[in-house]
């Protein structure tokens, strides 16, 4: 199962210095967009236990980025994905990888266990 999501807003970065209301609005918008994208993919998690997310980050440009910040910026994505899959996101086991290619997207492959 693979789903491609758009890149999160710069306002969702933990390093962004924005008003809490702006961050909250952007997080809500991104969560909703990711929920709709995940629903459209029609993926089903029909097992108990861990859900492994193999996350390929394709940054929008060549600037150096911190992997921890990318994961933090993706919280709304994980929440929207959990909503669409009807699971608790505490089951997610993250396996992030930052790609060299530019793309401005995040590709997530969902598996039952390590591949």
C-alpha cells in the first residue's frame, strides 16, 4: 500500500516562528487534505498490532533539512492518515528516509511489519 501526500506548510515546522492560531489553522488544513488523500487511496488496515510506515521525504528544493523536523512537520499528516484508516496512531512505527530527489511530496508505504 503506497500513498503520496503533498509537502506540509512551512508554518508546521517546529522552527517556524508563527502565531499559534496560524499554526493551528495550517495543521487543520493539512490534516484534512491528508485525510481526503488517504480516503481516496482506499487502503485498509485489517490487522492488529504495529503498522509500519515507510516514509520517503522528497523535499521541494535542494536546501538541507533536518529529518527530525520533517517528522514533526508531518504530525498532521499522521493524524489524517490515522483518521482515514480508522486506527490509533500510536500503532504507527515510523521508518523515515530523506530522498535526494526534489519533488515536494511525501510517499508512505504501509506494511504489517518490516520489509
